[in-house]
C-alpha cells in the first residue's frame, strides 16, 4: 500500500469542485463529487433519531439500487429540524444536481452541515450548484466547502495493485465539534476506482466505521446530519473483488487506513483541542467491551481536562473504566501513559514523574489499559477539553 499525494478526485473517473455561494462569509460552502459512470455505493448514517432532511433524501436515493454518480454537499446550514420545507429543499438540491450533471435523480446523495433549525437559502444553493464545474473543478475547493468550525482540511489517498491494475482510494472528511458517533457531526466521503459489489462494499464500510469513526469523540454530542458515503466506480478495470480472497484483504487494509486516518484527523481537530488522545484497551474478553471501555475513557470530561492540563491522573481513567459497562476485574488493571506504567494490577507504581510530565506536553497522548482477562483489544480517539472549546461553542451562532 502506497500513500500518495492526491485528493478525492484522484481515483479514475472522479471529479470534484467547490464554490462560495454565500452561505458563509468567506470560504467555499457548496461542492460536489461526480463519477463519470454509475458507482457501486454504500453509506452509514447518524444514530440520532432527529435526523436531518438530507439523510432521508440520501436514504431514498439508495432505496432502489446502491449506485450513485454524485454527492452534493453544503456547509453553513444543516437543514435539520426544518419540517416539510426542509425536505422539499433537500429534494430540490438533489433535483438540481441531477439536472446539471444529466444523471438520474436517485443517483445523487445529499449532505448538509452547519447551524440547526435555519431554513436553507435556496436561491444561494441553486446559484451555487449552477457555478460548480463538472469536469474542470478543483477538488481542494470541495474539501474546503464541507468545513464548518474545522481548522484544517482532512484528506488522504492510497494506492495498491490488484491483478495487475492500480487501485486508488481517497477520502475526505469534516468534523470538529458535536462529535460522538454513531455517527456524529462529521461527514466523510470515500472514492475508489476499484470494482467491488455494492453489497460487499456496504458490509466492509460497516465493519470499518465501527472500528474507526465510531471510536472517536470530542464532546459527547451526537448530531443530526452526518454520514459516511463511499463510491466505487470500477474504472480501474480490476476483476470484481470477492470476499475471502487475498485481493479483498489488501483492499480492506487500504479501506482501514483511509477511515482510521480520517477519524484520527477529526479527533485531533476537536474545537479548541490542543492534543489528540488515543486510548488502547487490551486484555478484554470481547472486542465490544474493549472498544466500549476505550471510548468511555476518551469521552470522560475529567480525563480530557487532565490531558489539557498535563495531569497524569490515573484515578480519572480507572473511574471511567468502572462506569463503562464493560467487563473487567477491579483488582487486575494495568495503566500506562506514554509507555510509563503508573498502575500495575490496580496498585499505584513508582514511576518517573518528570518523564510523565514531559510526555503529557506532547500533542499525541497514548493511554494503554490492560484488563488481563482476555485476548481482545480496542482503540478510541478523542481530544483534550480546553478553554477555547467553551469559547467557540458559547458563541457558535453569534
């Protein structure tokens, strides 16, 4: 697997563009991804029951077949909790995109992100769609157009060779606040020129989302809008991938690398964040327990504030384990921070405090927990909780 300098339009047959339609003050705020041929596709959605209109429209596009040719996205306005008019507006976004690209209605996915409750300014939306370039667009402009409070664009591209064909996969994401997936305020889009059946692609997406995007948290809030959509257009002309083969495993590894990179980028870009926190739980009896415990630790406001303050407070970590709901033996837990063992079989150890303090000043903090009762493991990612998080969210609408 080779990391390449690419963008969401790097796989063969894909194009992307973004423009400023006036939904936000300065940067691009509407964009699309387009495949020159119908692409086998898959999607997962927020678990929040107050789902926004674009979620329902995208689900409708998948209703009859799992093939897409385009994804239209706007930022600055979530089109959530907007009633029947919001649904009509999301349908209009889909219809206008299909008309511009001369493709069927049900081959377009719709996504929106931004402020909840405001009606979409449809004149600006339609004008923005009319400005988008079909095949001469700038993929970097799309990557900017999907951002809200993000501080940087999140993108990754890889290549592998399968059956003598070069396969490219690219991913792009947005997300900074209201992040606590199953899914949360995040959008992620993945393109590949591989030939893979839609049913297998959906299965793979669900597995990888559970291991990556669903293992990140910033603030414990699950949003109304967000989704991950993957499109595979087959333009690389490889033999269709089959589950259980070496070729499929290579593809799955690349998929894992893309989703993990994007997930960690979102966690690192948490609103006001200064550090990425990674929690690795080992020695569990079930993967689900390991993942749940890891996520509870990284979700803890007390753990997050301790990381911000550079305080290696293992009491906050073990407290989160205690209420996680996962199985463990209370007297048999080992905790390390940055490889420095601070708790051994639930007893505090003698360690180098200066070394720990120095490590906690770094931007990537790794907490390791060993439950010593099994062989399963799980990882979760999050960020510290800083003064700036409160400032950003206290003034989000103003």
